[in-house]
């Protein structure tokens, strides 16, 4: 019985030793995989650092470009504002000149119209006097005053 137990223990130890062999080979494979992953991670870190630097550079270039564009846009706005002000001043001057010309023309037309109205009123008065004289002449003949 002791021999049977000893044989059973030896089988178990042999099995454990073979299992330990498999575990050792698995661990060595895992170590190789981890080394490969470390190398890959090193490359990934370098790529990420490179991308970060590129992003920073493009961001700085874009910021500079926007600042230049902003300054250019501000200058364009100032130029347009000045042009609008000059155009407004020119229009204002033209309107004042036009108003002055219209005012002068209206005064001349008003004087001419007053002259025509006075002339028409005098003409009407003369015609009325002539009609009254004619009526009085007819009446004087009718009443035998003449």
C-alpha cells in the first residue's frame, strides 16, 4: 500500500512537473508578447508625440494666420467706413447744392407767378370797369340821360 501510494504520489509529481513545464513555456511566451507590446507602445508613444507636435505647430500657424486675417479684415473695415463717410459727405454736399438750386428756382417761379397773378387781376379790373361803363351807357340811353 505504501508502494501504491508512493507510485501515486510520483505520478502526481510527474504530472505537476509537466504542468509546470507548460506554465513555464506559457510564461516565456507571455514575456515575449509583453516585450513586443512594449516596443509597440514605444513606437505609439513616439507617433503620439509627433502628432502632438504637428497639432501644436498647425495650431500656432492657424492662430498666426487668423491674427493676420483679422488685422487685414479690420483694415478693410476701416477703409470701407472711410469710403462710406466720404460718400455720405459728397451726397450731403450734393443735396445741399440741389436744395439751394431748387430754392432759388422756386423763388424765381414764385416771383413770376405773382407777376402773372397781378397782371391777371388788373386785366380783370379793367374788363369789369369797361362792362360797368357799357351797362351805364345802355342805362343812360334807356333813361334818355344822354
